[in-house]
């Protein structure tokens, strides 16, 4: 049999990459709660806004425990489509001690639908949404990005970085989260419905905690651990999930897997020249609880208004003011929580585990008590 002739060797012809050039008044990077609200506020004030998101669909996949205080309804009409169920309490369990139940007024969201609805709202108010766009660098009023084979250059007068805890915008301007809590989460089947979120502290979940957040017949089951722990969050999650199965809280089936990082170091400097940061990119997440949706929404609103004011006055002054106001509003509580988190981690292996958690978890009176004692 005659062998087929081989093609002659030589340089392979490469298809030139498409180059796109976009121009706008405000570029918002990241279409989570902070980014979508920032885009909405700037667009409402008459400025051209491009909102870019690296994922194909806003809000998916979900990397969140999905709990939020009911006051998030200030930013979006809370239809049945975005709410999974109401939450009336938080139950805290510390090792083998009795649980503590704290009254809360909260919701379990469908985060993918919630984020998507916020993005649609921004578009309805005039923002232009572009998905599958990954911003790689920001420099002097210019952002560089890629989408598939296309290279994109965006010229913008103001840039808002709302692209999460590992923000590319923040990295470009030297404003990055230096303390991150790795997390892992499963979607599992609840043995029985619940009206409370459950927080589990155990010495084996080093520097963090486990959670069971109900969504009707299902639950988000996860762990967050100290970033320098030996091992990884998935291993800790497997141990925690096995314990929950043994206790009859969940079925052994795993329906979905997710994970990510939570900023755990408090607020970082969220401004440089004509670039500002919002949401997790600015470290607005609570270092102890990991709660971040409400702070992200608030910071996004403030950032969008500040961007519009800067454009009206042709001055970066309002952006500097935004940074100062955000620090005044969130800075003290986040800084205090960050200090408590560091102390909690440093004393994790010491005796008196229950007392340690009581001094450093928000459900307990000891957390709010100000004394000269360390811890």
C-alpha cells in the first residue's frame, strides 16, 4: 500500500488576531453586585458605560453561600424568581457546646438570578454589557482585554474595578487583597427543611468555619479555612460533609461543587488617579463572617455616583472622596474584624477553643465587648 504523501514542512500560517477598539466614559470591570450597581448609577446620570464580564453569562457559575440581609431589596425588587427562602436565624455551634441561635432578617438568594437581574437593570438604564471579556491590564485611561481570539482596547475616562478578590484592575494599580480565605462548597440534599443558617466551629477547620445554608430541600455546605493551613479546603470540606452525613443533617449525595476566595484582610486602598475599586476587589467583605453582598452593593453605588461626579467636574477629586468615604463607612468595622481574625488564627491551637470563638465570632456578646485584654 502506498503511503500518503506528507505535507512539506514550513512555517504554519497563523490567522491574525482581531483587534477591537471601544470608547466610553466609564468602564466597569466585573458584573457582580458591585459592578452592576456601579454601572447602573453612572449610566443613570447620562454617561456612556461599558460593563464587561469574563464569564459567558452573568452570575454563573455561583461561587457564593447565597445568604444576604433582606435590605438588599433596596437595590432590586425581590421577586420570587430570585429568592429561594427567608432566613429567620443563625445557629452557631462551637465544637461540642450547645448551639446559640441569633435572630436575623435575611434571605437565601438564587445568586445567579440575582446578579443577572442586576445586570439587566444596568442595561435598561443605558449601560452596555459585554460578556466573555477578560481584562488583563489597566494603564493611563486604557484597559487591555481579550475575548476568544480578539484583542480589545478600551479607552475610558474612569475605570471601576469590581472584578473580585483577585482583581486584575487592582493588580495593575498596585491595590491588591493580601489576605484571602480559600473556600470550597457542595450543594447537598437536606434531611429536613430549616429556617436558619448554621455555622460550625471545630478545631479541625483551622482559622475558619463550616456552614450549612438551607435552600428549601437543598443546602449549600461549605468551609472556609486559613490560607496557610496544611492541606486544602476541599479536604476540609470532605471531612465536614462526612460529619454532617453522620449526624443526619444532609444526604450523602453531592449535586454541585464550587469554591473560591474571600478577602479576609479588610478594606484596601480603593483609588488611584482615575481608577477606583469596589466590592471584593476593594476588600469590602467582612474578614470574620465572610459576608460580602451588602457591602458590595453599597460600594458599587458609591463608586458609580463618584465616577459620574468626576466626569461632571473633569476632576479626580470625587474619586479620592469616594475612597475616603468608603474608608469612613466600612473601614473601622472591617479593620476591627481583621484584627480579631488574625488573633483568632494565631491562637487557634491554644487551650480554651470555645472562649476563643466567643471572643471572635459576631454572634457572641464577647465579640462586641471592648477590653484591654488580648483576643
